[in-house]
């Protein structure tokens, strides 16, 4: 195989992140020897950019969910003072960003552990790093869900969002 063909068969981390959507087996085959760290870094960076860029479109969903939680607390007889509600709502917005971004690295570690343990039970021969790579690349659709929610947020009247 020529050097150019070998290089295109390898693929960059960014290409692998995109290609895992339509050819996951190819991506997993060629990335067996790669380190998972760069994949986690790239997906976390992509998620951060998407979440920050679409925060205004997703915010009505965060607010609706927060309002629903406040209504449920009030129904249980535990209403919050208005000042606390305003502070908690601001915190919920930052929490959404943090959760979206931290879900990638924490999910890779925890889900990778579950994949690795499942592999051991099934007598599959792969390392914990490879299990983390599987878990990391499996989270690509989760990243796309932020885009889908933002598109929905752009098309839906914010007043009609309930949760």
C-alpha cells in the first residue's frame, strides 16, 4: 500500500468523530492502537463550542424544565423565595453548560469501565483504553442532540415549551 493510501486509511481524530456516524466498524478497526485522550479532548471541545453557540436557542428548554421543578416543589409545600429562584435559575443555566461538557470525559471513564467489564464477562480481548474509546465515540450522537435541540428551539415558539 502506498504511503498516501496508508495515511488516508488512518484518518484524523476529527474525521473519525464524523465518520463514526456512518461507518463505525471502520473507525473502530483503524483506531485500535490510538490513544483515547485526543478523542475525548476533541469531542469535549466540539461540545463546548456547540453548547455555547446554541445556548440562546436551548435556554427556553432549560428554563421550562426549571419552572416545572419549581412548580413541583411548590406543590409539595416547599416553595423557594423569589431571590433564591433567580439565583437557582442562573445556576441551572451554568449547570447545563457544565453538564453538557463534562458528560463527555466522565461518560468515557464510567461507560468505558462498564464496556470493559462487559467485555471481560463476554471474554472479549480489549484493553480499558479501547473500551474508553468505544464509549467516547459512542457519545457522538449525544453531541448531535445538542444541535437537534437547538434547531428545534429555533423553530418552536418559546412560550409553547413546557419541559
